[in-house]
C-alpha cells in the first residue's frame, strides 16, 4: 500500500489554543505559537478521495495535535479519529496518509510527529450552517468555527498565495465553540484562533 497514489479533496477546519490568529501560518513554523506551545484539533470532510483502489469519498476525520514549541522543530504528538463508516481498507489507508507514510502532502508528519496516540473509529459529522462549520465527534470534539468578516462585509478575511503546507489559501476564523476531550486531554479553545481551508492533498 505504501507506493499507492492517493488524493483527497474537500474541506478542513482547525481550532487551536493561539489567542490571536496562528503565527505558524504566516511564519511557516519559524515563530512559536502565541502561548509558546500548540494544542489543536482539526476536522476533515473528504468530498472525493482515493488511496489506490480504495475509495475515501464521503468520509470525515478528526486529528488532534500537540506541538511543544516551534512547529518546525518537531516532537509533535498526534491522534487520529476516523469515520465509523470507513471500511477496514479505508482505515488502513487513512492511517498511512495521516502518519505521513504514504508520502505526498502529509509526508512531513512522518518526520515531525514523535508520538502517535493511535486511531479510534467513531461517528463524525462535519456540517456548514450559513458560514459556520460545525464539527462534532460525540463526547470527544464539539466545535463551531466562523470566518472573520473582512472590510467587505460579504467576504471573509483570507490569506492567499501562502506556502503553508496545509493549503495556499486560508480563511481566517475564530472558534465559537471548541471543546476536545480525548487521550487524557481536556481542552476548550472558544474565542481563539481557527482556520478553514480547502482540502486538496495528494501523494506520493
């Protein structure tokens, strides 16, 4: 499975403990998070995706990460939640992708993640209500993220043409609600930094 071509398109939402917009996006990891360390969860909605012959379309995912300082220095801790509807083959494929072992967009995770907490298969929902993204894993993550409106009140504040590894265009957002309880952690990032990006990843 390692050499299989893979791709996924959709959307992701990310909520972290930074008090203002995440400096890692603009500094590309060369500036520490606002609190000196990073705690974050991300939700993924795969509209279309595959890993070789394995179909990943229609699945949702959750990822939690802890980074002790500068993002670029590594020693990350990560844990993965995969949609309960995913097949055994899809779980294996997504685990390879999100541990960086499948190469491509997520390959840096194989270098930067020092501790992988494991994979849990759970019910996951990812909805859009008006402009707010609602991401939920029952009893684990309860999140609602809304874009920050720009000077043109009809448009979001957006960073474009970025070299940020997740996506070149990032919608600047704030978490209305952001609770995460899993793997011995209990976080609440309501009112803090968040981002919304198009998911367009591939490999190897």
